[in-house]
């Protein structure tokens, strides 16, 4: 569980998901470094069904 002020570092090439659930909210702030090596690859969005079934 994440708490206010927690900072996560995701290593390169690790597929991960982040966001809110139906009963909570989430703010995502992304900082891109080393953009000369490539940009962020944003993956598929979750469906409404997936979103509403998150815990």
C-alpha cells in the first residue's frame, strides 16, 4: 500500500500499473530522465470492468 510521500523507483523494462481504484484516488507524477535513450512507452488502458473490480 502506498502512503502520502512515498517515492517509488521503477527499473527500466518493468511493466507496471498505477492509478486509482473506484473508492480511492491517485496522483501520478512522472519524471523522465535520460530521454536520449528513449521515451516512456505507455501501455494499454484498463477497461471499466477491470477498474471497477480493483480492490
